C-alpha cells in the first residue's frame, strides 16, 4: 500500500511539474478524470497528453507510443499508476 | 537538396527556410535558412527577431516531414517550449536548423531543434509542438 501511495505521489508531482500547473499535487483526486470538461477533473487536452508521455518516459523509462493506450492510461491518476505498474512488472 | 516550393505551404515573407541539406529520418535532419536584408523577416532590415527563430524551427520540422502533403500541409504550431537564444542572426547569415522528433502521441508531435550559424555557433535551441490536421 505504501508503494502505491508513493507512486501516486510521484505521478501527481510529475503532472504538476510537467504541465506547469499552479496547484498543489495533493489536491489531485486519485480517480478524477485528467482530460475533458468534467468539472472535477484537471481539464487537460491532447497537447498536455504528449507532455505527460514525455514526462513519464523521462521519470519512469516507459514509452507510450500508441494514442489509444495513452487515452486509457491517462484517464486518471489511478489508471496512470496501474499502467506504470503493469509496465514495470 | 531539392527546392521546397512544393514541400512547404509557406510563402514569402513568411517562409524562412530555404532547403533540406540532409535528411536522416522521416522528420529528422538539417534544413538551411538564409536571413535576408530588407524583408519583413528581419527587424529594421537587419536582425532576425528571436520569436521568428521559433518559426524557423517549426518550418524546418514541417519541411522535413512535408514529404507527405497530407501531413505537411495540415499541421499547425501548437506549442513552444524550452527555447534559449544565444545569438542574434543578421542579414546575410546562413542558418542550419537541425531537427529531430522528441515525442509522438497520435496527431501531436514534439520536435526539438537547434539553430547554428554558418560558423557552427549555436544561435538557439528549443522545442515546438505541432498538431497534425486542421485547427478545431
């Protein structure tokens, strides 16, 4: 559990740093949608998605080359952590 | 080495790159640009404004990827990041623009570019993000 919490913290910090968001990483909900117009989410767009791809590659050494995979993996912090976990396993 | 009139939609005075010098991959290689005097591309007819150099890099990327008209003619500049300017090119300078793909996700492509002058001195470096397809 501790490792999962740590990974979520790293992912949230990465999102804020890579996208230059002016928010506290801790305020990002684990299950909130990262993309789209949902008021509970971050409202990221496709340009942000590429920024995240590059950030994940740099931080975790994982390549995301397929757009469909990217869309699913970037659905939320939880989804992103599952994706990173599956690639690291 | 070919003229680029068919490869790039931009026309004077908004065309900054001249020709492909070396193509190392689908969108990786070296493009040459010439700073000309008295045109709108130069500031007071002499120096090339730094922001124009961003467009130089974007056009170089587009030119290198422009072999496919469907891609090259329908993309647009979507982002600029990490640019550092070290020198100001002036009229008569020949610039070499080295471009490579840094990342791709669907229609979004990030290109990294480095501009050097005719003596090999770095002019600027940075990244541009291009989105293929028409603007929404």
